[in-house]
């Protein structure tokens, strides 16, 4: 993860303005200040202090909202900052700081009108702040997850037209461009900001204190354009062990425990003072086959793996039935996902035939895996057993969780992977296009790229979605991405807490703590 120097926030108006448990778990909890338990004291008086426990990123964490690789980073950014738009549950977009947007007939020029909003220092959010923020996101040196989306902007031709209006000019037509307004790591910061030790944002909470790898404390900001939050203080607490997060919630030391899986869900569901927020189909569970490397540069072997895997068994065993069967495409149930797509079924005989035709009977390959996801240990073992039945010998290799995703970019021929909920069109653009930086399978298809270009330059919504459907059918057959399931996302919350509902990560209502009410 790119790091930022811990220097004081510099705000400039330039050319124009994220028992408890016994033993080590208890020690870790004490280090984060959990042992004091939850209380209603704090800057909000009777409205109280809300404590949320997340897995943290350690000493390299930053409050720079444009570098937000983990859920805890995104939760902190959502509290302190705001974006032009936000994602609904289906990953369509709706307004936040932007009051409206519209394109010209070409899809290259987008006029954006801002609502009246202020930063925590009282300065208004202006068009120059948006331009500064988006330039910074588009800079590869920043390391934003939305860099590719905003690199489509021609900043030399883009202009502010007054304090609350601007025009973004794109390098090529794109009627899907507003999706970028809600992208992770696209928060608006004051023009001239160069550090984030004491960040100034426009979100519903203002900065209190933060130590990388430690507790983040934020205070309600009553000047927020949507009104002040219902809690006086928000604490985001690092608790990396899942068992420790569960015990902290059950003991009343936190109100909210993020990212709970497996038997811990059963435990929470049996607890009278806790409820579980379950978001269906939140995370795509994938096997990535490197189509640019042997042996998966042979399409017969790619198809053999697709037909040799039993997706229903993987969901039943690896996800303990807490998920949905996948169909080798990302985004099931979201806007842009192809309707009425026939479910791919396991066909052992056809898979064996393809392996024989490829001259690959008894072929051995390694399946990269990690402890990053609780489902992967059983998933990798089961996939190896299933593919042995079609004549392939698979050996799971567990890599360190801290370096897993950087390692699989360069090493191996097959790897387990997950992707949280994103707009389908953005996923395809960032991870399926020929040569895209995050295309980990090496898939290349001129026809796919052509359909994507046509889709994004087509003004009519239905016609555009039809082109996206056609592109995805091509990717499903040849991209090397096997989506075997969609795991649910589960968060635990105290029954005394109101204002929270199930929501997939990256969507508007996920970790929306300014709506929280303490009973």
C-alpha cells in the first residue's frame, strides 16, 4: 500500500482554492482501548459515542482518502470526507456533493453542478476543490483505486465555471462516466491539501485524533450539508482477530463488528443482545487462470477447469451455504449483469475429454491461496479434489496474507481471488480490458474491447446495457476468470443500535455511521 508522510495538513487556495478475549487477544484489545467498554459520554452528550471494530492495516495506515485499499480505510474516509456521488445497492449512482450532472451529445463533456456544502474549516466546497482532488486521484503516484477511471479526464481542457459548477472533458466518449463520481478513493479534499495528519474534509464527522494502526476518533460536525449526525462521537477501533471482534461486541465493548464469517455468525445469531446485518452476494469468489501463460494459454484447459469445478459443492462447503452459486461473471444481480444467463453446470466427462484433447492428462499446476479469506482453505482443497477427477493434479500453495495480492500479480498460473461489489461497467473496464493494469488473467480480446468502447460511447441506456451484456458473454468464455460463488457479507451490531441496515461494501448505506442512533 502506498504510504504518505505524517505531516500536518496543509490547506491552500492556489491559483484560484478506517475477553475482550483471553491472552494475546485481550492484550491487543487493551492496546486499542477496548477494555473500557461502550458509554454515552463524549462530545455528543446524550447522543453518545459509537464504537466500531474493523480489521486494521497496521502502522502504514493513513487518513488520505485517496489511498483506501481496506474496508477500515473506506469507513474512515466516509466519516471525514464526501464524494460527488454514491452507489445504490445495485451500484447505480445518486447524488452527494454533486447536485446534478449532464453530458453533451458526444458523451465527452460533463457539466457538474455542486450543492452548497462546506468543509470543516468553514470554507465552501468549490469546483476548484473537485478539479484538484480529481487530478490527484488520476495521478498514478497517489495510488488511488479509482486512478484508471479518472485518468480518462483531459484536465488541460477541464474548467471551473464559477464556484459551484465545472466541466470535465474526457479524452473519449463515456456515458458511464458518472460511475467514477462514487468510486472508492475519489473523495473531495480542499485544493492545495498535501498532508493528512489533521485532515479537513466535508463529511459528517470532523477529525479528533488518529494513530496509524490505532483508534480513530471523530466528532460530529453539525455543519454538514445533510445535517449533523445522531451520535456525538465515532470511534473506529482496530481489532484484527475475528474472535476478538465478536467477543468485544458480545461484551458490549463495541457497538459494531465488521466482517464476521463462519461459526462466529451462528454465535452472534444466538445472542439476544446482538443482530447480524447480512448482505447477499457481496463478494465474488474467483479462480483466476493466467491465459497468457502455459498451461492456460490453451483454451481447452481453461474450459476443462470451468467444467470440472462443482460450484454448488464449493458454496455448500467453503461458504457453509452462506452465499450464492456463481456463473463465471462478476456482479450477479447488479445493474449491467446479463439477464437469463444459463447456469454453467459441472460436466466431468466433457472436461476429461478436453484435457485429453490438450494432451494434458496428469498435468500438475499450483493454485495460489492465502488466509486472506476464511473460505479459501477449504475451497482450494475441494477444487484440487474436483479437478483430480478430470485428470488434473492441483497443489494449493498458501502465500502470506500481507503480500498475497501483490505476489499473484506476478507469480503463478492460477490463484484464488475476491472482488467486493463494484459497478459492472467499471469492473469490466479495469479488470477485463486488454492490457488493463488490474487484468490479472491476461485476457485479450479485440472484440470485447470494441464492445466496451461502443457501450461507453452509446447514449441510450438500454442499448448501452445490451452491448455490455454481449461483452460479458465473450469474457465468460475466454477470460480465465472462474466465478464459483458469491459470499455474503456479515457485520454484527448491538440490538440497542438503530439506523443501520444490511448493505454491500462500497454502497451508500455500508458503514453509514452518521445515521446511527444509540438506544
